[in-house]
C-alpha cells in the first residue's frame, strides 16, 4: 500500500496517544496494552492493569447492566 502524496508513515506530525495509567495502582504504559481493562463511567475513560483487573473482577462484573447476563 502506498501513502498519499505529501504523506509518509514516518512523519513527526502524527499524534501519539497519551500513556495509559492504571486508575488503581498508577502503573504506566507507553504503548497499547491489549490485556488491560478499559472502563467508561460518567463519560470518563479509565484503565486497569492486568493485576488490578484480576484482583477486582467481581466489582467490575457487579457494575455491568443485567442485560449482559
């Protein structure tokens, strides 16, 4: 696949996503972490690292709408 004229894949103008931070323990991740849990509450997105997600699985499930079950 080719890039459009004037565009390149190594351009410095591409914006990177801000680092993800675990909402519970504060662990930081510079890149995407497909195993982290993402939660949206009151329009605010927050993330939980693997360890915190495992430790708090029941609390996460308890907040799901009954339609999920």
